[in-house]
C-alpha cells in the first residue's frame, strides 16, 4: 500500500516565544485546557515510551490522571512490561498528539512510583469493574485464552462481593518528572513551530526554538 500522498497541510496559527508562559507546566496546563474545551475524544491519552537497560524500546498508550509541578502521573500494573522497564531503567518519554488542534507535546524525564497513599486514593475512586480488573490481569503475561480472564473475574467478584475492594499490592501510580518539554504547533509548508523547555535547576526553565 502506497501512503506517500497521505500528507496533510497544517494551518496552525503559530507559536511564538512572546505568547507562551515562562513555566512549562503552566504552558501545558493552558494547552490541556484548550484540548478539553475543544472536546477532543481523549485529550489525556498519551504515548508512554520506556526502554530496557540495554536500550530495547517499547511504547503504548496510557491515560494521564494528574499533573502538577512534580510531574505527570498514570497508573498501571507494576509487574507488567512498562512497570518492569521503569523499575530497571527510569528514563521515559511521553507524547500527546492532539490532531484536531495540530499540536504535539513531547515530555522527557524519569519515572518513579507515587506514594502508596496516592495510589490508594486513586484506586478508591475507580469504578468497581476497573478495581476488579486490576486484580484479574497479570499484565503482559501469556495466557491460554480470554476464558482465563473471565474465570478470574467471576472468582474475584465473588471474593470481594462484600465490602471494599483493596488495591492490589502490584498496582499503582508512576510519575514522570520532566526534564524536557517540547510544544509543537503545525504550520503551513512543514515549517512547524517547536519550542523546547529545558529544566534549569532548581525550579526554572530555559526556552529554545528548534528548527522543524
């Protein structure tokens, strides 16, 4: 299949240094609020890229659940592939792509587990089915068929039929602490705008324009 002619012309309004916030997290908050206002299907969907210590990469979509000055938080099974890779090699990258706004945000940093208190608080507000699903799935393990999952789901629903479902000890949050955040705005003729924020210790950011 030839997809060479599938290019799209970008007509974004531009991204100037004079228009952005000096703080990368506040700038992300502005763009994220605009993605929410545009009613995009899943504006908090982000690609998470991890790698083994010897450099074998892997990537998948996860959902952003919180962000603040300390970083970007998502939740997962600690024993799945991404959890194991982050434990062995904390370097990670995140990517938001908001096609309708012709924008991307790239984030690089290090991943760390959030506190048990944070994980417990988030787990308590999850729907019951999602709580049970966290117990059912031995993430990334080979299974004989879907019936294995369905049998586990029935068993666990019966086990936790009375009372609160506790958070599995192998499930919780990761926070990616950013050292680099890049904002990309599509522009005509592939002359896109790219502004890169680099962390300057202890709390500031340096803004640089990159060539597209």
